[in-house]
């Protein structure tokens, strides 16, 4: 993690235009076919949420805009990526858990299982301070068309959110909301990320 001069990046004009905006966050939604992930989850006995988080990390790692983030009027660049998940703890509350992303699926799965278990049992959140965090939030108790997160300067990181998946005769679908800071990326970058996410979901092999 290092501070960089926004004028020397591809986000120079966006930084000048949107950094002072009181509501710079943008949310877009796309419905995904997750039939392939559901089959893998059932066959391999792997958590669907973990599979989806790995696909999110895999897609984000392919877009350079995910490595930059505006914070407190400055621009920072990260060389590491992590996926944040919300964990239900043993006391009935929730905690936050940052999971380091790696292209090694087996390692990511092991990190996911061990860290979420640790957080659930200790009731203490785990944070990675020097990584670019992609937040996630899964509200799987009901079907949702869209989720819009709070707009706050306390958390400007990109956020991927979803509800309960929808099962039909031929496929399983899931609407996913993606929220991002307009200084970090434009709508075109966000659309590319969502397209990559669908491709990673469909081609995942374990």
C-alpha cells in the first residue's frame, strides 16, 4: 500500500470531478446464472459463499482500477487484494473477516474456512490493513432484487452484495449488486467486472 499522485493515474479527471462529491458511490445490479457454482458446491461439499467470493477476487484481480482507492482526499495503490465477509458469531452477533485473495483456489478455500471459523468462535473481527478490500454482504434469508449499501466516507471500498438465489427448472440465478466509488472506476469498468464475474462463475473447475 502506498500513496500515489492521482494526477499521474488514469483516474486523474475522475479524482478532480468526484472526490469532493457528497455522494460519490454508484450501485449497479446484474442477474447471474450460478447453476455451475451450485453444482460444484453440492458435488464437492464446498460453501457456495466461498466459491462466489473466490470468483469475485479472481475477477477483481484482472481489473487495474481495483488496485486504487481514494481515502481522505488522497489516492492509494495496493499490491494485495482481500475479500471481506460478514460472519455470524456464536453469541448471535456478527463480525467482519478479511480473507487474503490468491489465485490458488485450494489455499483460498483453506483460508476462508479457517478465518471464518476463528472469527465465529472468538467473536473478534479480522482485518488486513495493507490490502485492497472488496467487501461482500450476503442476506440469504430472502430473495432480493437489489441492495444499496450506506453511503459513508468511513467505507469507500467496492462492495458486492446479494440475497437468496432463485431456483427454476433449468437454472439457478442470483441478482448481485455492485457498489463502487466513482473516483476508483467508471461504469464501464464496473460492467467489465460483472461480465468477468459471470465468466469466472461459469468456468470454475476444481
